[in-house]
């Protein structure tokens, strides 16, 4: 078997079998096949695509390129969730404790944020002392004993994906649904959960800009998960507007805590309850209606908040900042962003708000950038609210005074106002099983 033959086969529209795909992935991981040949193969895939069988085989080959977490020693159906990323998306901080508090183990390995979409690990690390670099033994022990652990991904988890993504990034082959789905699902499957719920976001603040793109990605990932023997469900959710009111790491933790204590913004609560209910459903805890009721009760009774506090303490964090979020370190600089219009907010451009929070210090332009945990944006107004010229729409937080002007420039046009009030619709656009 030769790499060139497989490149030509795919270039000409042929279908690769499992052995051929495994040969390519193993050869590249072991540095037996050079970058330039794999780059040519990726470009062939970009233009010719892969069918469902090829995409599953490609995912499983990346999955088997490194370690696979074995959760079989932990009783029950182990669950995981994944979001494709959005602005103000702090759902894991709410959803995982809800599900774990109701007796369903959650074993989650998360990544750091890059660009305008924040990472769960960055948010958790804004809690003083919180550790995400858990050893495999610590991770398994926490899932076994308290039903919940959230840790950073290890280098040995789907190492082929790490190499391939870096190559895709510099060869213009990122935007292919099969390659995107395989990248995400190889890591999710390697994390060892029995059942997976996916939150595929669509809109200005999401990677997939249209509902049609999001549905295609969601269906591809659901097919991969179910094909690999893991019960997988996807929700398609809107990301044309930021989720909740806070954007930025410690700001988002504070807002997640509000929801866990029974308050918080309704849009954030809506999505969190729906995601948690789906995780409970795939773990066979009852009908969707019953699972929604259980999720709401976990919030109203405070047991989900107690579960988050338990996880934070287990992973070295200070649970005192959850009891009183005013203890979070405050940004040294703040500024008000004011309205230029009268009327009712018709639209909020999520990507602009995300990019503004990035330049304030809440995100990374490059992987090695250092995040300011206190930086970000707190919105005072949402879609449907009445505003007047000169009224404060949001407060910007940063430790870099010079970034305020750039953030305000980015926010130009982020809010569109009109004469008539609007009612924002549901953020959950669809469900794929």
C-alpha cells in the first residue's frame, strides 16, 4: 500500500476502505508519511468529500491513534457533552453539575478557547486554585466518587487529530464537514463516555453560520457517534445573540452560579435545562418531559450548585468564590458602552461582542496568549429591550486601558434598533437523534 495511490484514488472521487484510511492515519502519526502527502490527501478530501462510512473510519482511526479513557469501572451510563463554541457559552458549568447531581456520571475533557469563543477550561481556571491538569487516576476517581470531573485534554488523546488539525490550519482545509466532525468526535469518543450530547451552534457568533450548515455538521457527528456504538444526540441552537448577559471567564462563572442558585438569565437557563434533559434522556432516566422536570428541580432545590462546589473543592479550587462571586478578582479598568439610538433592540451581533471581549483580554488571538480572567463584557440590555440614546448598553472590563477604544470600535453596529418591539424566539432550533 502506498500513500500516493490513496491520494490519487481520493482525488479521482474513489472511496477508501478502512484499511486504507488506517494506513494513512497510522503512517502520518508515526511520521512515516510526510506532511506534503497528507496535505495533498486533505485537499483531495476537501474537494471530493468523504461518505458516512469513510468519515466513521477516519474518526475511529484518529481515535485509536492514542490513548482511550476506560470508564468501564464506573457504574452507570457515563455521559459527555460538547459545544461547537459560542459567545457567552458557559453551559457546561451549569449542565454538568445538574446531570451529575441527578446520579448520572459526567466525565468531560475540555479545551481552551481560541478566537472569540471561550473555552470551558479557561472559565474554570478563573476560580482561584482550580486545577484542570488532572492525572488519569484523579480524573477517574472524581467521576467514580462524586460523579463529575472536568479536565483539560491530554496530549495522548487522539494525537493524530492534533497533527492533522495543525496541517489543515495551514493548508486551507479546515472547512470540510467530514474533517470537522471527525476532529470533534475522535476526541469525544476517546474520552470514554457511553452517551454524548452535542450542542451545535449556528449564527454570527458560531463557526457554522447558517442553520443548514449546522444541521449537516450535527447529522454527521450523530452518525459517527451512533456508528461507533455511543448513543449520540445533537441540539441545534442559535448563536446570533450572546448567551446570557456576561461574556468573559470569571464573569461567566458568576452568571453560571446565578443559574445554579435558581436565578440568572432565562435564555441561558433554557438551553442548560434542554441540554441537561437530553443527557439524562440518553442515560435512560425517563421521558424528555420527566428529564426536563428533574433538571429544573436540580436548579430550584440547589443540588446542582452543591455538586459544582463539590467538584471545585475536589479539583483544588476555592468554593468560597461560588458562595460569594464578589470575591472574584475585579478588572482594574471599566468603561460604559452607550447606545447611539432610540427604540427597541432588534438584533445583537454575537460575533462583534465576542471579538470585543477578545481584545479586552478575555480570549486568545494565538494559542500562547495569556487570558485575563477578569476581562469581558456585562450586558445590561438584550433583544426586545427598549433603549434610549446615551443609555448604557454594557460595561466593558479589562486590565489594559488601550483596549477599550479598540473594543468600542469593534462594537460599532453590534446592536440594531427599530421602532417596534420584538419578542426573541427560542434558542433551541432543532434536535437530531
